[in-house]
């Protein structure tokens, strides 16, 4: 692939960077974090992103969006990672919109995608359960007349406290797997707050006989979990893009700090050990970015990207932790001062590392894929 950016991608990054830097200031983040009953969402910033037509990047043009791909969405998500922006971009833009844009019926798209573009709708996907294979969810959707009855528990649902609709991964009694659009406010659904290490809350969603109509099914219902695989792959690439921004911002803060912090009469950035560690962090950051863009490009092209997505999420998890850990260490005592912003990047990198599977799980997935490939002798 060609890693050079188009003018349109540069414009998206520049515009998003300006808006996010203006709104997601350390002071604003601290205010949201210190609200014990808050949802961790900055509604003013969300509205500003909508006004700039950034929320509909991957929404088809028929529904008011820009009709762009995951690569362009990664530009937006990277900028959000640089400011650890308190808005449900990952949940809406990476988890949910690609699924509806690709697999949603015309009625489903018309009902929800224009609202995303306008900033009136927040979407997310419930893909995680406490135990078991994520592609064989324990949540069960049983046929009931012309609809479905869904029961099960989902955890760590991003933006689950503010979402208007949730894509719930569920299995049928006959072993098929699919995604169902569920109203979190409907009967049979209980949404509970789950506080996270990043201090942006997620949700546990308990479904106890929640009934949905036949029109709630998004895309195919099959034994290959087609829509769930699609959703997870796009979500993991989105997470890796967000991590790129987290690592980039942590590295910049570290470069600025070590260039001005003096010891023995000289900036510590001139010390060999400091320079080597910062250089390694730079290489790690570039590795996250390139593997993410490669996976996003393949998904946009409709090609098999299972290996590349696992590689991108592995680098995001492993290298992202190395970068933010180095940033904290090179800051010394400032690295743990909550009045200084670098601690947020460490916390976010830890959460992103584990979301939808950390480094070990990605290596296991990658090993399984490679083992199943035919060997040419």
C-alpha cells in the first residue's frame, strides 16, 4: 500500500486536531474526571465535531455522510487519542457505524446514520463477555414469533451509559451468531456503570428476556459470525488508531520535558540513555501507526485482514505500553502528578491495551491463523 496521505486525509487530521485541542484541554478533562456521576462525555465537543461534519466520515453519502473509509476514520481517531478526547468516537465511528454502513438494511441505515452525522445519536457495540470465545457469545437470542428474545450479560461496553442503540452480539440456540440492535432503555435491559482505569466509564448491560423485532437483526445470522468478526476487526483497528495518538502525544510531552529539564547543567535529553529510550519510543509509535494503517487499508479494500488486524492490535497493546511507560519514567516525579497531563496517556494506554484482547490474545489469534494456512512445499 501507499502510506502517503491524501490531501483529504491531511485536512481531516488538521480540522479534527484544531477542534479537539480547543475543547479537550487538561482543565476540561480534569473537570469531567472529577464528576463522580458523570458519563465522561463532553457534549459540547461532540456537537462541535458534528458541526464540522467529522462524525459522518464513514457514513454513506445517501445518509448525509462523507462516504469515506476506515483509513480516514483512523485520522480522526488518532487526533482524538492525542487529546484523549472525552467523546464516544471509538464506540460510534469504529464499533458501530461501519457495521450499519456495510450490513445494515436501508431502513436501519435511514433510522440511525443521519442522526450520527448530526451528532444527535450515539451508537456502540456490546462485544465483550466475562468469559468464553467472543465469536461464540453466551448471550442468547431465541426466536419468538416475528422477533427475538435476548438474554445475557455484556461487560465493558464503551459509551454504554449514553448510547441510543447498542449492537449486541448473540448466539441462537442452533449455534448461529449475529448482531442485534437493542434499545438500552427498553424493558428487560439493565445498564450499570463500570468505572475504568482511564476514568471514562463504560457499562455492563444485562439482558433478561429483552424482546426485539425481526428488524433488529443487522446483517446475516450465520455460523461464521460474519457481522461480529466484521465489528471486532473494525473496532480493533479503531483502538489501534486511538493508541497511535496516545503514544504520539506522550512522546511529544516527553520530548518537550526532557529538552528543558536540566541536570548537571545540561538538558537530560542530551544524555545517551534518555535519547536511546526516546528513540525506541519513536520507533514503537511509528510501528503502531503503520500496522494500523495497513490493516485499515485492507479492510477498506474488502480484503482478508485477519492477520494484519491481529498484528496492529498486538503492536498497539505491546508497543503502546512501552511508549507511555517510557514517557512516565523519563518525566520522573512529574509522571505521576495528576496536575500534569502525561499520566492520562499511561492510563489510557493500559485500557486500550486490554480492550478486545491484549498482546497475548493477539499472538494466540495470529498463531492460530498461521497454523491453519496451507504450507507450500
